[in-house]
């Protein structure tokens, strides 16, 4: 009887250990370059998502600037957030992505979970005009990609929290230039920013503004 109990105990411990190894290796697999590259390659992008080229540009900007605290305004299903999230994971930083649509926020969170980025990227549900003021601390990276007419409003809410040396990126600045004229005039003429308009991808025949906050 004693021997039988001991055997059951050994089997249980072995099973728990084996299960633990499976869970651990599953978690590790989600974070592997191979898995993430495939996930990004097969991502079901919609017209809302950033292009592959723009998303890679964002990741490179995060990594090359060594950004530690970022904000994305407008998450959609999380294509940009995943790409920037990989960059923030490498810099040891964190990204907050803000989304007004509850369904998109859920899809974004699910996608982040699938690639093991849920601890690096936080999706905050709600109107960015209301959630931006609730974000505490300083930020060194911003990607604005929600309502085009409101880019200036988003920037003005973020600006008091921007560190000198911060990078601010605006999406769709060529095709929606008229809708965001106040934003473009400001970042291109303010003595506090160096700004360039780039086209990292031909996919949407559009472009991004990249601004460096000098002071
Ligand atoms: C162009 S998509 C974002 C694409 C995403 N940045 C990407 O890289 O895949 C714009 C998103 O902004 C969201 N949005 C619109 N107004 C918003 C607001 N006031 N606050 C937060 N999100 C908003 C929309 O629901 C939509 O999902």
C-alpha cells in the first residue's frame, strides 16, 4: 500500500514537471524570432493597419533611439503595436497603445498575447483624448495614428510628458496632409523639433512624419 502511494506521488510529480516544461517551452516559442516573424508575415492586416514597411521603420526607430516609454494613439488590431513591442522588448522598455473601439482593443490584446508581448505592451481602451491625460510619467517615443484631424490635440496632450530627445511619428501625413495641417505646420516650424517626412513603404502611397524633440 505504501509502495503504491509512493508510486502515485512519483507519477504526479513527473506529470506536473512535464506539464511545466511544456508550458514553459510554449511561452519560449511565442517569443522566438522564428515564431514572431511568421506571425507578422501572416498577420491578417486590414486597411486600417500600418504597412509592413512602416511598421518595420517604427521598430527600427524604437530600437535605434533606445526608447523606453512609448505611446501609440490608435491600436486597431495591433500590427504596429506588435512591431514596436518587439523593439521595446529589446530596449527593456514599455509601450502603451490606446484604442477607442472595444472590439479592436480585445483583438489587439489577443494578438499581443499570441506573441508573448502582453507584458511589454499595454492596450488601454477608451478615447485617447481622455486616456492620454491619465498616463503618468515621461515618454520618449510617440506614434500618432488615429483621427487625422485630431493629431494636434493628441500631441498637445502628450507634449508636457515628452522628454528632450523624444521621437514623435505621425502616420498618413502625405495623403491626409490637409486634415492635419495644424499638426504638420507645428512640427515642421517649431524650433523645438527637427522634422522630416519619409515614405518607408509604397504600399499606401503615403508617408510618416518623424520629429526629434530637441529640447
Ligand atoms: C489607422 S488605425 C490604427 C492602426 C495601427 N496603428 C496599426 O499600426 O496597425 C486607427 C485606429 O484608431 C482608433 N481610434 C480612432 N479614434 C480614436 C480615439 N479618439 N482614441 C483612441 N483610438 C482611436 C480607431 O478605432 C482605429 O482602430
